[in-house]
C-alpha cells in the first residue's frame, strides 16, 4: 500500500489541528485566582486569561437528616 503525498499532508495537517485545539483547551480552562479586593469570603476563577467570575464561598451547611434527628430525640425525651 502506497501513501500519496496528499494523504500524508492531510494527516500532518489533521495532527497539527488536534495539537492546536488541545493547547487551546488547556490554556482556556478556568483557573482559581485570589482576589485581595474581595477577601477570603469570595471564590474567583479566570477563564482564558480574559473572563473573571467571582461567587461567595459556600458555607458549611448542616444536613437536614441531622437536624431532624435532633428534633426527634428532644421530643421523645421531653
């Protein structure tokens, strides 16, 4: 089986495009950053060195199962 120059050239171009797409995905993923202005209560990420988004940090929540158990235990003892 012989490989023509056109097929080999198309294969090289396809590999180059895949490599460029992979590099773009690697550089474009969200990165966590620190914001000295907002403080430690905020969580910020930067995507592709351009878009920065910030949101308040989630606080530790008590699961509903634990609170319902405490209510049941208090009610039966009292």
